[in-house]
């Protein structure tokens, strides 16, 4: 099983030096995790390192394809408030 | 380009009085020991006077962060906004060095290179330190600065000291973890994401420890605090006391910037920023404890130029690649330009120290009239793009510097209060259809001011300013700001605009 970085990644470099398996690389349009190298930090750290520093909710998926940091979990912004704000701003 | 054009020598014969010469000093750093003043003398962010003359730049080599702040959105890529944490492109250390050398060649007033993000510089130690190492070697005349949230500071203090970095800014918003938990949702610490009060407690401990270590090693530390109404406003007085006791030499209380479109927690959850008056009141309350910084422009992590401007667009990687730069010649030119600036600053200083002759005594009848013991203070807005003089057309001003003048007898104390940004209302093109609205916005920006000093002003804005109760004045173009403010204050006082003298009795009419 391996973690995956998806397109909402902001290319901030925070995860890259933390990976104990050197599985993360800068790439275009966003960073990628080498699925063959990723161990989900099993045996190295209690928590997966990339997902523990990533600032963007939803940018890292676990082996089952589920967001490790779901909406609202990092910023504290309730997802419904975010959705409402986006709708308001688009309607301007 | 002639040196004069960079930093105009002034030869004003205005009989005004600036605070440095009479009344209490406006040089907020005057109480500091000589070795500290020498370090900040030409640093535009640390010295209010220097910011009129010298330029700075930030290079965005540090995208990673180790904490989350509720006023920050980590999707930082934006070219149109100007606020901390926002950049157009993240640079490698090599690109950053090339950009710094190019800017230092093209803008010879530059004295300072800072790394301030868009994440936390010390959460990117390799990228940050590689940039500093190369610049120490290639541009030894440029001062190096770093700005941090402090979490990784204790472990990196010794390396910072090795790299010739003698200015550090720590953002400290609280010393109470309960308050911190309302500002910082999480930190990354010892390989874990930590939330809540515990996270804030660790961050605060590291900030205070890092501050102490830097002060012990003789590094100059400025503390930035974001004023968040209802969260840490009253608490910042305590922060000011604590950081001063540890040895921080300057406290910069900045207003929260929070709009829903920024996508930040505060912006989306309706947390408001402070009003100009709230900010000033808090700065006053903290000022009793230590030097306060009021000229901060809260610039982007890739800002370039004088504090009030951003010339970043002139120095994209593509444009830098096309520049042909002679680094040795550029450093020589910087030395010449800085010498010319210093000569001009010395001249301005000497002018201020000349014996004060009240302008009223020059223009009024010889019949003596007792001056009021303490005339009321007035806020006067100034349009300036640098050089310490009034040199911007009203319609072209991107910001106004707000000064407060207060008279005690014949003496006038002039002090700088704040810089307020405005939207340009005159773009000189076909956008004039919106001019009405934008001018109204500018006038709102000037709320609380009695007069506006600029190099020139058009008839329409003149009338609109007068209608709004403001006195426009274009009579002091190219004069030193403090002298002009003092002179205009005298005119306002004499004309009864400050509510102490009868207007009909005042022989000095406000000239157009």
C-alpha cells in the first residue's frame, strides 16, 4: 500500500525531506510519491510524515484512496462554510 | 542616472520645525545604544527614517511551513495581492542569488535581502542557508535578514550566527497558549502534527527560547505581532513587555488582513481586522514598553524595491536572464549611491537642527500674540515615494504617510503614525469611468486627517477633498516631510482650522 499526492498539492516542499523512504520527488505539475518506495512510514514513524506536515486538506490520499486530511481537519474551516464562501465569491 | 534623481538633495528654506530639532524626538530608535543604531541605520524595515531612502527585497526560497496560522492560506500563488505569504514564483537558492544580484545592480538603494517565506524560512533550512551563504560571498555589502515563526529557531540559532545574519524577525502573537490555540490550529513537531493548546504551548516555548538565544548572541531581534481584535488585542501589551524583557529591540504590531476571498480561516469565519484607530491605540499602549514600528507595509515574500512599492515584475527569472550585469561595478555604484544618500540624510538632519523660527512670525504682523500653550494635534497625510520629501502627485499616490503634528507654544512635534494604502484612482488611461468611486475610497482612507500634502493635485480631487473637510496642499513639493508638516500645521492653526483660534483673526490664508 502507498500514499498518493494529487493535483491540489501546492508544491511547498514540506514533505519531501521528511520521507524516510525517499519516495517523494518534485515533479510537474505537482510532487509525486513513488508507490514502490512508499511504506506509509510503517516501522519508521507513528504517523505518515508527508500527511503530518502537508498543509492542504485532501492533497494526500492513503492506500484506499481516502484523504488523510479531510476537509476542515487542518484549517478548522467547516466544509459547508467553505462551500458557501466559494459560491458567494463566484456569484460576484 | 544621476544620483540626485535617486535621493533628491533638499534645499528647502521652509521655516518649519521638525521634531528632531525641537520638541520630543521622532527618531524612535534614539534611545538605543550606538552599536544597535549603527546596525539599523540603513535598514528600511528597522529604521523609519531609513525607509524613506533605502530599498529592500525578499526572495521566495522557503515554501515549506511547520505550522498553520489562521490568517494564512497555504495556496500562496498570486501576483495581484500584496500581503505576507503571497508570492508569484518560488525560487531555488541559485535563482534567488541571481535575482538578488540583478536587483542590487538595478536598484542601488538596496541595502537588505530578506527571506520571509512564503512558508517559514527555518522550516527550509537548507534552501535558506544556501542562499545566505552564496550572498555573503558574492554581495558582502548587502545585509541579510530572516523572518520566522520561531518554532525551529533554537536548533538553528548557531547556524544563523555563522552566516552573517544580524537581523532576525520573530512573529510572536501571544505568550499564552490558550490564546495561541485560537490563532494556530496545528504545528509539526518531532515528526507529528500537534493541535490545540499543546501545539501553541510548544510554539510559544520555542519562540521565547529562540528570542533569548539570539539576544544572548547579540543578534538584533524585531518582534512582529498580528493584531487580531477580540483574540489577542489586549494580550499584545503583555507580549510587548515579555519580549522587551528578553531583549527584543523593536515591536511591530501589524493589523490582521482577513477577507473571505483570501481563503483563510479568519477571512472565511468573519474575523475582522482592526480599524486604523484601534491599531494606533494599541501601538500607543505598547509604545511605553519598547520602540514601536509604524512604517511596516506588510509586504509580500517576494517584494522588491522601496517599502511602499513593489518592482517585482521587473525582475522575473526571464528578465533577469536577459540582463548583463557587472557585479563589481554594481557594488561600487551602490557604495556611491549610499554615500550620496547619507550626505543627503545628514543635510536634512542639520536643517532640522537649525534654530527654529516659527513660520507664523515670518508671515504675521509683528504684533505679538500669545500662542496657545498646547495646541490640539492634527493628522496630516503626505504623498511620498521616498527620499524623505513630498514628491508624489495626489492622483498617483499608492499610499499616504500619516503624520501627527502637535504644538506646544511655538514648538511643533511631528511624528509618524502609519502608512495607509489606497487604490490608485488615476491610472491616466481609459479607466477614468471609475474615478469617482476610487476617489471616494481614497478620501475614506484619509479619514481623521486635516490636510493632505502632495507635489501636485488636480482641480477635481481638490474640490472633492475640500468638500470632505480636508485641506489639500501642493505648496511643499520636494520639501522634507517633517518640515512641511510643521509648516502646514502652523498654517492650519493660524487659520483656525484646528479649533483654537478665530479664523477671521488669522492673517495667514491657506494658499491654494
